[in-house]
C-alpha cells in the first residue's frame, strides 16, 4: 500500500506543476503494479484548497471525487492520530512540519506502513517508531 501526500496528488492533477511529468510516470507505475493508494482526509482537504486556487471549487470537487472513484482509499483518522501529530511537532521542534504532514506521519506510524508518494522533503527527514529509526520508503 502506498500513501499519497498532497503534493503528489496535486502534481498528478495539475499539468503546469513542476512535478507533473514525474507524478504521471509514478501513477502509471502504480497502476501497472496494481498497488493500492491511500491517503487521509486532511490531505484531501489540503489538496482541495490548493486546487481551488487553480481551478475553482466546482472543478476541485470533481477532481477530488475522481481520485476516490479511481480507487484511492481513505484511511480513517483516529483521535490518537491527532495527539501523535502534536507530539511530532514537539519531538521534531527543529523541523517545520505542517500539521497535515504530522497527521500523515501519525497514521503511517500507527498502521505500520512505510511507503509514501511525496515530493515534500519532510517525508525524507521523518523517522517513525518509538526509536525514531524507521525512514519512509519514498516514491518520487
């Protein structure tokens, strides 16, 4: 299973994004391997807000719905994930991780999943687990 971050989904959907061609290549590879893509609601909200600036609210609704129709799954967000996201902020105080990224890290850690599709360097920096020793396997 492959976690999809906001930037990866945005790059895939927006043709003038700097990472668009890479994102299309990755998406073709994901499809060819039949790998399940998943995300969390905070990522979809952040994606919608970014898309709205580019194409307006109606088209943003359509594109986010299309991702879900294509099979992107939503992992339920639990109360403990928000608490853990806040802990990431304290434990990694020298980093400027967004709340959405910290929420993603919390769910990745809780579900013990390591693969993430992201163009955000924060995903290369983070280490998960109680010993902070598990890097993510990044797809770019």
